């Protein structure tokens, strides 16, 4: 893979060559576990209510169940700084895929949004002869990396099926307005308002960070970043964004997609139980937790974090093991909410069945496989209150 | 347990001068002198001596000299005596090595590699004795531009609260408990007289000092000692303490022994308990939490005063400072590697942080690149020794500096590093009522005011030499600095050219 | 976004908060107080921070909705009644006054409080009552109807924490770990059970004395009155008392 593009994005995302990009923020997620699709209105209202937590240098959304008419196509959202970049990237896409549709992502003129890049979307099918032994997902991943590291001024920021990310520089409510998110429907929405500390903020640097259909929204700063990153690099991931979020996304991709671990176990890697707690567990559980810490010690996310992770059919909320960042969960019928602040949930759904604060390191999982009205989400019974 | 530690100092007592008046016995709070009634003689217990010079200064016949014990170990570049003795100390005490004052290790002091400019021929130097010389500095957030009413041309812009100081030197945070009230009062009065501010640290503001509150900076630190609405209301500005240069990343424990009745009342905790300052502030785990506390304080004081945030200079200071400014800090205080303290674990003091010179340069550069340097003032701290250091710091990009040790030296401190013992023979880092009397606020204030007066005159001399008559023309003006004996990398971080270029 | 303020001509004022920014809202509250309001009703509160911070009044403020973080920070005498849940930092560094939460409260409830009372009907989050302090007659109290998450009473230097365990079911055991880590003052009363390993190494368990019972009775009676419980029924159960083992938990940490 060529270096010019990658260097370029590193420079844009981390213009001062800091150890990494540091940011914090507000998080919101809302999922209908029965799979019913709904508009982005509530998510936008909720994230806007946490305006104080961001600083206007980044806002973004992930939506699942977004493109049912192209459910089997990889939906690429790509930003370009100029037309030349678009031509170059598109010729790569034409070579690598059958392009079912290419069009600019519809936008609305908004005063709050300055200097937006060109944002296009493509619905793509992998040509069978292109596989070369790679799975479709790995093939797509390689193409994404190829564009992001090889084509100057082009950046693929979303590449999953029946889902997409919308993000940019601005408060999340302004980004939503710009991308007309009130006009879309999905069964799972997540949103992020960003407070970057050491970057001027650029469109690609906003959250969610996405790889294939995984999206990660993150709040906090991980002190273990240096080793998390070096560990993932051994497995071939290029951390071009130099953000905690990117590292979390790759860690989840590695553990779930490549190492086939269930998400509950992934939580035990990222927010591993303390040794004092493991000592009190029964033999089998203790052995599992001990082994996970021994093998994946380099993936422990050490330091304050809350993440809202999503992929097709599932939304996961997780905080660090001593809960240094906030997360409130709530349910109403089939709906699961995750939010940095309870007030944002109450604003869009005043009469909740239940609102609670999960324990640190305990994943809250909403899944289409387990609609809430039939079954409580995993770990609810364990949560206090 | 018999200690294996050799005495650090030798006490020379000249018998022909000694009149056995016992002044030294009374002055030494470390029990290194004792009177033997039987022989009518003064004896020395050298293993107790910490080299603070209190006795030799006060000996009426100059019969005492204190010098380093010349006892030598076999030379070894790796096993320096200090490391050997630290291990002895720990093998006998079994704890974290505790020390006082600032980092004493030979890390490069960049001030000594930076040289100032002076005008010759092409522009005139200014004579500070006759011409106006302005040191007045305003600390606080400044807007990007001034707006006038287009019709009347009257001023529309309303500035955020500003704090004016007459000399760009403030007294850094020293809490009641770490030092005693006489020291705080000396500093408070000196600040009031010299037109600058003193910082009460995190131990609260004692009732008797409320009359100096207009020159007080009050701290809100992790322990939240003595923080209540009135405390916030009376202060000139509020400083949120995240960290300090002597011990970045860790909290503090004021030992119960120093928590006297009066200290307890000011901190509002029971006497005799340890006053624990946790490492983090438990409502700040992230940048948006810092914003939350900044605005909580602004809201609590109705936006009447600036809020400062103090951090230790560490690896990512530039990025962190940028975040702090965006989080609403009106002033940021950077405390460098050589910043002092009343007590710090030695390993932390000597090994964590970065030099203040590099931190000032990188923070100022970053804030300018991001176009937000005007949004916050920078106060630099950590080992400022004289007015030339101050001038160089301002040229690198600071608005003002904090001094701590320098002010204490004016009061008698000899940097003996015994502060955590609470036995300071100079009556400074102690709350012992008898030792505390050794600092008389009338005299103390005088000494400190004299120091500031001297530094102001010198700063004016240096400015005049550069052809500058207002301090703001020097602020961030790195063209008035040149480096000697520095690598390209160091010059690059400092943003300073090599001397001769 | 409209803010409706109405007064019944008497001493009660109603504010429909409805998206008003906290800075403006606190301004309105201050104005109402200056005009002599004794009771202020805030409706439609959704995350406004710092409500009633540093308000020097004895007025009663009713909050309908979900107040934002740092509710009543530096509170100085007012009475705040939350008809709903409170978020993080409720009663941060409060000095005097009372906060009553008809629901749960988030992390660091009562952080560094130095006076006043907080009553929470249900549970509280992590690090409740962290670094609470007391000095002579100024003795803050946090009464939790349910239970707490980890690090309850961490670094506690004074004050009283009561956790009544009313939301616990079955085995009646509190779930928090690291309770009282670094505690060196104050007292925690727990109704229900807690295991040894859940306690910080700086706390010890002891029996309640007559004096403890008096304090507890007073606080539980107030709690019961606020939330409609039977105080006697609550008091009839077994309580345990957690106290610091040392005034100086870190006294042996250092070598000079
Ligand atoms: S007063 Fe100071 S220098 Fe003199 S003997 Fe005592 S410790 Fe040593
Ligand atoms: S303050 Fe006192 S104990 Fe501390 S270094 Fe100065 S003279 Fe020594």
C-alpha cells in the first residue's frame, strides 16, 4: 500500500504529531430490538440536549437498517476534498466492484456547517472473481485501506451493509441537519458529540469510527493506547487516525470477526475483571478470565472510557472496569437506550419502563435476536436497581 | 534498628569562639546541638544535621560552620552515594521515599542556555530610570476582536473578567498546613503591597487572611478543603489544580501531625487526621468534566472572575492546554519539572514531567497555531531563580510566572528539603506554633517586597536594553532570545535561533 | 424555546424550563429569589446543569424532569426536591441545605460535601460520598434508600452515609466493592449484609452504640417522611456500622 495518502491523513487528523488524538464527548444510542425502523428525530433531539459535553468540533451518527433497498450491497460513504480525488477513488471502485448506484449524499444548506467536503455514497457488490481467496469482508477492508492510504484527499468513512455513518465538523445536531437525517429510518441509531483536545477537528476525525459494519462511539482517554495500538499492528491493522476509537474498533473486529469471541467475552478483554475479583470466581470462570488477561493483556483498555459499539443487529454499551465515564441505560417496550446522561433519554421518552446505571465493565447489549419485550437484555438482571 | 546512614553534614564548632550560650541548641529543631551541663559544653550530633544553616546564621560569635561530610565511597558512576543512601533509608523505613522542594537532578536548565538581546545602533535602548516602563499585565480571556457600535463608535465589546498585576510575578500555591499562617500572611501582605497575587493553595483561606482576599488566588483541588461559597466569592480568581510540577499525576497527603486545630478549622476536617488530596479530582476524569467544573465555578461566582487551571508540564502538555482553553479556562498555569512542593515522593519529583522552558514554548506555539492563544493567559511555574529567568519565560510565551521557592528563600529557606518533616528550623514549612514564630509577617512581607522590587527594576533594565518599554512587546517575542549549546531539536521545540544566527 | 414564568402573586413561582440554558435558568432562579419567592417549581427540566448552585436562600426548589450534572453544586442553604432521577455530581461540594431525590442519583453523589443533607429514594452510582468531610457541628449526611455502586465513601474524611438496602432483594447483600477505601473519618451505616472482601482495607465493622441509634433514627425518620416509608419498620432490621480503622490510613507509607 502506498504511503502518500496515509501520511496525509495522519497529518490532517493529528496535525501536531502528538502521541495520539485526544477527545471526549457525549454518546447516545437507541435501538428497537424488534427491528422496527424509526426516524432519526429522537436521536438528534437527545444528542443535542448534551450540547454542553461537546465543543462543536465533531458530531456524527451511525444508522442500521438504513438502506433496505440495497441490503446486500456494501454501502460506502466517502468524503473528498476535491474532484480529482473523487475521479481517482471512483476508478478504483469501478475496478474492484460492481457499482449499483453512485450519488452524492443529499445535504441541506445549513449556516452552521462550514467548508464541507464532497460526500458521496456507493452501493457496491464484490465481483466474484475478485475474491482471490479473501472473504468478501476482508476484500472490502483491503479496498477501504487502499483508498484511505493511497488516494490523496479521499476518505472512506463507512463501508458496511444496510448501515452507514454520517459525520463531520460541527455540533451533532448541525451535522444531522446538514445530512437531512430526520428523513432517514433505521432500527438502531447511535450519535456522538465530540470535544477534541488536540486537533482542529476534521470531517473524517469525527465519531463514529467505522470499519465494515462495526461502528464505535467513544468517550474518554485510554492510557494504554500505545500498547493497544502496537498489539493490533501485529495483526495487520494500520492505525491511521491515531485515536482511541480506531483502536477500539480494530480490537472488536479482531476479537469478534477474526477470533470469533462473543461480545460478552470481548467485554471481559477490554474491561477485564480485577485480579482480586477473579480470585473469588469459581474455577471455570476464573480460568477463562485469567487466560483472557494473560493472552489479551495488551488489549485491556486502561483508563476512563465509555463506548457505544454497534454492528448489524446489535448495540453494546460498555464502560471501563472502575467506571470513570458515565453511562445510563434505559428500556421502554422493545426500545433500548444508552446515553451519557439520563436527561437526554427522558427528553425523548419520558415514561421509561426502567432506567439504570450499569456497573463498570458490564456490557449492556441490545440484540435483534433477543427482542426486549420478550427478554431482558443481557446483564440487566445483574445490574443494580 | 541501628541506622547505616552516615552523617550528611559536618558541624565545625570553633571552641575558641563558642561561649556556650546555647543559641544553637534552641535554634536547631533537628536536635543536632545539645548542652552538656556537667561539662558546661555544647555537643554536636551530626547525624541529625540537615544543613539548614539556621544555627550558624544565628550563632552570635560565628562559632559554627556547617559543611558537607567529605566521607567518600569508592567512586562508582552508577552507584552514586545518593542511591546507596536511599536504599539504606528504605531498608530501614520500608516506605515511599519522601522529600521536599523541587527536582535537584542535573536535567538541563534551559534558562542557562538562552541569551537575551539588546539594542545597538539600529534601534535605541531605553533608559528605564527616566523613561516610562510598563510591566502591567492583565490575566484573563481576551476576545478575537474589538467591536464598536458603527454609529456612535462607542465600545460594544465587553471583556471577560480580567485581573491586573503590576509585576509579572505571582506567588504560587502554598497551603496553610504545608506552611504556617505567618508565612501565608507575609506573602499576602507582600502581594498586596507589590500589586500582585498570592495563592492560598488547597488548604482553604484562614479567617485572618480574608482582608487580603482581593489579592488571593484560591484553589479548588482534589481534596476540596475549605471550599465553600464565601471562599470562592472573595477571591480574585479561582485556580483548579489538576497537577503540580513536583508530583504530576499523584495527590498529596498532609500528614496528620501537621493538621493542628487551626489548620483543621481552615480545612474543615478534624485535627490530627491526614488531609488526603486524591490524585485526580473525582469529578474530572475527562476534558468535558473539566469544562463542567470550570463552568460550575463560573456559575457559582456569577461569571465575575477568571478561572485558571493548573497542570504539571507533561508529555502532551500542548494538546492538553489546548483542550483546557477550549473547556473554558481563562488562565492556564503550567508547572514544570523543577516545581517545588512541601512533600513529594522522591521518585516522582525526580523523574516525572518535562522542563518548564520546553512546556511554555510548545504550549504557546500550539495555542497560536490553533488561533486561541488570546483566549487564555499562561502562568509558568517551576524553579524560577531570578528576574532573567522571568524575562526569558515571557519572551518564550508566558504572560507571567509563579514563584514559590524564591519567595521562601527571601523568608529564610535554605532549600534543605526537610519540609515534609514539619520541623523546618526557619519556621516556614511547619505548623509548630513555636517554630512558626520565627517568621514575623512584618519582616517577612518586607523581605519579599524587597525581592520583588529588585526583580522589577532588573526586568525594566532588561526590557529597556532591548528597546522595549511595555512588557506585552516581549511576550512571545522569541526573536529576543538566542540559544547556545543546544541541539537543533531543542532549538526547534523552543522556537529559538542559535546565537549568531 | 420559550421560558414561561408565572407567579401566583404570592411567594410561589413556576418556571417552564423547556430547553432554557442553565446560565439563564440560574439567573431566573436568582431573580425569583430576590423577589421573595419561597417556592420555585421548575418544569420540563432536561439536563440543565448546576441548578441552584451557590444560591444563598432557604427557598424550596421543586425540579420536575431530570436535572443535569452538578445539581446544587456548592449549595448553600436551599432545599432541592427532585421529582425524578438525578445525574452525576449531585450535591458536589455542598455546604448547607438539603437535596431530596425521588428516584436514583448518579456517580459521585455528595462529592466533598461539607454540610447539609442528601436523601435519595433509590440507588446511587459510583463513588458516592467520596471525600465527604466534617468539622465540628457541620456534619453532612447522605441517606440512600437503596444501595450504592463501587467505592462508596472512598476517601471519606467525615460525615454520615446511610444505605438502607430497600432495593435489594433476596439475599439482602449490598453489591458495592471497595466500600470505604481510604476512609479516614465519618461513618457508614448499612442495612443488610456486606461481605468482608467488599470493604476497603481501611475500614472496620463495628456495632452500633446508643448514640449511633439516635443519629440513625433521626435520619431514617426524615427519609421515611420524605418518601412515605414506615421508619420503625426500617429501623427494626439489623444495621452494621463501618468506621475507619485509622485516622491516618497512609501514615506508614513514607520514609523521610
Ligand atoms: S540548625 Fe540546621 S544546620 Fe544547624 S545543626 Fe541544626 S540542622 Fe544542622
Ligand atoms: S522550607 Fe524549611 S524545611 Fe523546607 S527547604 Fe526551606 S528551610 Fe528547609
